C-alpha cells in the first residue's frame, strides 16, 4: 500500500543537505547515535541484532541472521553526517523584526470530519445523549476533526502574524489530505486503489469484491483509506521541507470506553518518534526511518519542541501533564523521555514525517468541564466555528512554539 520510493526520495533529500566533513569526530558521532537509539528508539532493548555502529558509519540489517552473515541492508558513512548543521534561519530569529520570520511550519489538523456523520465514519466523535445521564440539560456532541481544524486555523493566523510560512495538510471541514472528501475519494479513486492492492498482493480478489459490494464506510475508512491519507499528509509535509511539524489532536480517557458518559480525568501529553520493537523493522521503509531517526537530530529537536509545547499546554490550559502511569498506552507502547509529558511512540506520522515534530494530545474531550467548554462555540475562523477553549489550545501551541524558537 505504501511506496518505499517515497521514503527513499525523502531520505536522499535529507542526505544531500549534508556537506562532506573536514574533521571527523567519529567518537562523538558514534556516541550520539548510540545515545539516540538507547533514549528514543529501542523500546525493549531488543534492536541490537538490527544495527551496528562502526568506525565507518552506521549499518542496518534486515534480520539478526543477515547481521551474522555481514549482509547489510542500509549503510550511512559518518563523513556524510559530520558536517550537518542546523538551518541558519532557525537559529537567527532574534535578529529578525518578527519572532518567527522565515520559519517554515507545517500544521496537521488530526482527522477530517466536520460533522457528526463523518465523525462516525472515521470513529472520532463523542456523543453523550441528555437522557443517558441525570442532570444534563442537552445532548453533548464533539467531533475531533472539527476541533483540530479550529485549532490549526487559529494557530496558522498567529504564526503568520509572527512572520512564519505556514502550510496545512487540509483546510476545510471534511476535506482530506487527498484534496477531496472521503465520499469523493470513494467515487473517483477507490476502485483504482483496490485494483492496485490486488496487483501488489495486499488484498485478494475476494477481498476486493467484499470492499466493493459489502464493506460499510467505517470499514473502508479504517482498512483502506486511513493509511493512504496519512501517507498523503506526510508526503505534503515532507515536500514543504518545514523547520517543524505540528500534529494536532484532542485526547479522551481510554478507560471511559464508548464515551457515553463523562470522565473526571484530564491530562495533556505529546508524542515524538521512536519506541520501536524488532517487529517494527520488518519492512525496508521502516528500517530507512530507523536509520534516519538514529543519525539525524530530528528526535533531539522533537523532544525540545514537544517539551516546550506540553509545558505551555499545562500552564495555559491549566491541565496537568500526564505521567506514564496515567494511561496504559503510555506505560505499554511508549518510551518515557527525560522531558515531562514527552513520549516516544511509533505512530505512522511520528515515523514518516522527516522533520522535528510535536504530536500534541491536548486535554480529554470527555472530561465533564472540557466537553461543555468545547461545545460553547462563540467565534469563527475561515468559516469554522470555534469555542474559547479551542482558541486557548491554539494559543498554547503558539506560545510553546515561540519558546522553542527563542532558545
Ligand atoms: Zn486524534
């Protein structure tokens, strides 16, 4: 379903940015790469059979067997990395008139749904009917894609006013990164996608028939469309070559299953790449991303950016930062970084976006007070209704980004 050449071309671009080294500090490079693997990438200390850090460079193997036979899958020489320097504009903003002048920022509003019907197809909505609980005077309905778009448009304006060059992966309610709605995609591209999936043996002829004739929208979205659309988001972001990427989501309490009642919990957290297991290195494109994350400073910068943003979430939104015991996925699926509220998690976007990034999970939509605040829509930006709480979330991202670039 994914095209490894897209990953390859992205990586090649990345490597051509580096100049040949005059003086190679091999010892420092080796220790930096090992530190990154230990701190961010190797979740259960089981990745050693897949790589080698030698005096010449870093080698990645497809399996332990290939390593024992000395048959490398990928290799990068220290000389290609040593002269890597941070982008000049990102370090010189103090001399600019505007605080973010020339900084390129990609914003990815998570999900796409603009209303509850689309929210149900992508399974990102909250609906608490008034008669399901005592003492609530109205139905409660939230659609995550609507909230994230409101935040992204609010944040875009603030960043542009501060001089940044901003791109969004999608701009309107129900619009996807493929440039159309899910329903339009189904009409125009779905059949062709199914045919190509059969051709590359990702699905059988019988499965194609099932998806064409029997599968409902939720299943088509989950099984076929979601990953294609996420890849498209990453392609758009990587082609824009941003200094940072901001991926915007709202959280829910994982233990409040079905979200038919309120929770009293409320936390903020952020994700960056990493947290990989041996099973995450099976495909060639996954090993390329592992090599990229180990040998560039994308993860170091992501931790700093995410640390600044999550601190800003907590102080502006007045919501505590989640510790690793607060959710099972933090304890079981993530590496806890030294920075509070920043977790390494091998999500599709934290892996295939080739820039420093913050994947923000602000507050729990199913928290009693948050739900009320998020539904009180008294403003509008570019045709999208917003609440004061959504605008506050935009401000929290903005202040975190300013802090990151002012250091
Ligand atoms: Zn989300």
